[in-house]
């Protein structure tokens, strides 16, 4: 299984600011996934990040709001831009398991509170 | 529209009993379905995956069934313990095929299980 480290684990942010979340994996992976989990809700996929190409965003999520970097096969960042209280959520980084197993490994998440 | 539904009400059971959680889905035809456990403040942890051609899958005290006709999966924990208390999420990959998937999972809202002494 993959070990995934996320930073920060939590933060309190002011409205209108931006915050970058880092995700480090202990092995090389092709795809990394960013999910959001709003209070009392389930996980929603924001985007899929492949190394060397632009991230693929899901419906309802745009690059200007959630820019993603994927500089190498073990690291990715998600930025939450121009934050509003509605962005208060847990943001989770995940990677896939062995080929064709379908399972996902998750980081511990980054809990953001926007005031 | 596509939906994954899990009972949003918490399930409270006594230690030693079998807990049964339900996951229903509509307008999907996944090749497999997964179950995850999530503890407060933690990321989800993978438990089991069951494929469309498997009616039942077991792992220690866990059992999962998958009925593609009913579009339903049941998740059982036998001899439940207080340590089993957590939220359990079902998930599927809308694009999965019999030869594999892309890990692009859609999650249900989860059911909170509380096992009492």
C-alpha cells in the first residue's frame, strides 16, 4: 500500500486568500486524485492529476479555482484560490492501488476552515 | 440521474451482533463496487472490492454481497466490536470494466456505525 502525506493537516484561512495543499507519496504513481469532503457529505472528486500534463477536472470544478501541479511522479499540489466560507472542507489526496485493482489509498486530509 | 444511496441514519448495534449496511445505486453499471472505512478526522481506508461476477466476498469478519440485478451491495460485520465504530462508505467506478478500472470513484454518503458494549 502507498503512504500518503498531506500538508497542512488543518488551517484557518481568511476569505479571499489562497492556500496550497501538498501531497507526497512514498512511491511513484501515474495518477493522483484530489477529493473534497464537505461537512456531513461524502467525497467528491475534484480532479485527476497526471504527471507532465494538465489536470482533468470534474464537472463543477475549474482550474482557476483549484489549480493543480504535478511536477513529478510522487508529488502534487492543490491550491484553493480566492477562498470563501463555502470552501471550508476536507481536501484529500489519493492514489490508486496496483493496476486494475481499483482501490484507492488516501492521505489523512487537509481540513480548511474559511472565515 | 446517477445516485449512490446509503442509509444516512446511524446504525447502533450491540457488541457481538452482526451489522448490516446497505448501498443502493441507480443508473450505473459498474464492474465492481468497493467499501471503505472512515474514522473521524482521517482519510478513508479501503476494505473490500467485489466484482460483478462475484456474489459474495469475505475478509475475516467482513462479508460483502453484490446484486447487480437489484443494484445493491450489502456489507456485513459479524461479531461486531466497539472498534468497528466508524463511517462506512461504498464506492464505485462508473467507468470500470471487467478488465479493470481507472480508480475514478464515486462515493456514497456513508453510514455511521456505532457498536455499543
